[in-house]
């Protein structure tokens, strides 16, 4: 178990590093190779796959959780029924969403998709069609990744997925450096993701001797049993898509495509701290779940306070760093192509302290299956944030987007702390709470 946990931590560290480094590398390269306007247009179009992530209606996550329990109990027939029921549902949902998305993209006027001096509306339409295919192909890999995790291959699955993401990032960078268009970049993304899904299928077949690709064992009753947790799980990617991608669309609609890189680049820089912190926080979740199930409320309460305190402390350090050196970081990172107003930098810095606290605490709600109310709150707040972002950007410029994001993070901080306290009680904060997370021999 300790070895699997160590490899799991290492694989998550690798995955988070890939995500952070890829995002950090792509901004200056694409902004320089394509220009800020075309780069901003690419960012707007590339939000499409993020919204398609929820097209399986959460069945990948719900089935994955059920698979883990069934594999542990040795029920081969039950596992196959769950897998094939989920596979059939995911494929059916993907086909339905694909038909609607492709139909709309084909029928709408090219002007709807926007244009720049480098590409016209029809080129944008082609990019959208390819990105829709990319998003739908990516959906098919989640269930096979769950099979790997059910067979104690979490580290292998996580590392493989991170490597695919690295390949996607490098492919886009190489396309841009070679002077090719965003359409070529979209095709490169589709090719790498297709290879990645096929790789996950082969890995799942290798690790799971019971696995059979087909629908003979599919059962409508089993699919209905997974519906409730699936809907709750679906809210998280939808909420994240609304928060991360929807606000970017709102900025573009209010201030034009050239303003989008300013917003997304600063936001990407601010989320590096959160991405790295999740590498430390995620391995704690299984122990939190186990202690909660055992009724060890005192440990659970202290651990929740420790997680909140640790992330708040590091978040404050990160916020101060971005506030003081954000302008310098942007100048050197983007080679002077992107600059943000000072007020926007400090507002984004303040949001770091809030987001690095509430995000890890919300994972505790997921760990004990008390996430339903949180996900619906987050969805509602994210939808409101999109509209407010548009209005704020129209009134205050791109700085208004940072102001709305700060308001959303503060709201979620209050909501999540309140929800966690309802489950575990009053949370202790401070250094003594942080020491709860340390090995016993280090606490004295």
C-alpha cells in the first residue's frame, strides 16, 4: 500500500507539473508565433472541448467509483455488467451530443465563429468541427482509466494521461513554431488524443482479465442505478467549464479577442500554486475517507483544519508573490507581448488566497460523498459569474473580470467552509492544525 501511495503521489506530481509547465510554455510561444489576436481567437475556440467533457452525464465517474468496489469484492460478472452498461450509455450520449454539435457547427453562418486578419469564419468553423471531434474522442478514455484505477494501477493511468497531455501541448507548440495555422493545431490535438484513448484501452485490457469490449452484459437497470451519483458528478466539470471557459468567452464578447490572452494568461499564472498544492492534498483524501467512515470525528476535524490552514498559508505567500512580481513575471514569461493592469494583478493575487483554501476543502466533501449541495452551489455561482464578467468588463475593462473572479472565490470560500463545518464541526486553524498532517515523529 505504501509503495502504491508513493507512486501515486509521484504520478500526480508529474501530472500537475506537466499541466503547469505546458500552460506556461504555450502562452509565450503561441502569442509570439500567431500574434495576440489570433492566439486570443484560438483560446476562444478551444473552450469547446471543455464543455464537451460533461457529455457523458457523469457516468464515467459514477461507473468508475462503482467498479472499484466491485473489483475489490471479486464480482467479475457484476463488474462486466457495470462496465458495459456505462460504456453503452457513454457512447450513446456521445453520439447524441456529437450529432447536435456537428449539426449546429455545420448549419450556423461562418460569421458566428468569428474571424481575424489571419483566418476567416469558414476556417473558424473547420477548427470548431475538429475540436468537437477531439472532445468527443477524449470522453471515451475516462471509463478505461477507471478500470485501471480499480486494479491498483492509479499511478500508471495518471502518468499515461499526463504524458498524453504533454504530447498535446508539444504538438500545438510545434505546429505554431512551424508557422502552421490553428486548424493544423486542432488536427494535431485530435491525433494525439486518439492515440491516448487507444493506449488507455490497451492498458485496461492488459490489467483487467475480465474486461470485454461490447454490450452483451449491459443492463438498463444498472445504468439507472448510477444515474443519481452521475448527475452530481456531472456538475463539477460543467461548473469548472463555466468558471474557466465561460468567463473567457464573456471577456472576448465584452472586450474583443485581444483581451482574452490578458485574462487567461494571468489566470493561468495564478493557478500554478493551486495545481501544485493539489499534489499534496489529493493523497490525503483516502485516509480522510477511511477515518470518517470509522467515526473518528476528532481526527477528521483536525485534518480538515490542517488542510485549510496549510493551503491558506501557502496561498497567502503565492498571493503576495503575484502581487509584487506579477508584472515582471508576465513581461518575461510572454516576452513582453502581454501586460495586465496593476489593479488586475492585485485582484487576481487576492483570489489566489481564497481559491487555494476552498478548492482543497471541497475535495473533502467529495471524499465523503457529501458533494451534491456544493456542486449545485458552484454551478449556480459560475453561471452568475459569466454574466457579471461581461458586465464588469464592459464597465471596467479586463480588470473587471478579475474583480468578478475574486468575488466568486470569496463566495465559494464561505460556502465550502460552512458545508465542511456542518459535517465535521468547528475547524481548528493555525500551525497546530497543520501538524496533524505530519508524521507523528515530526510533530514534536
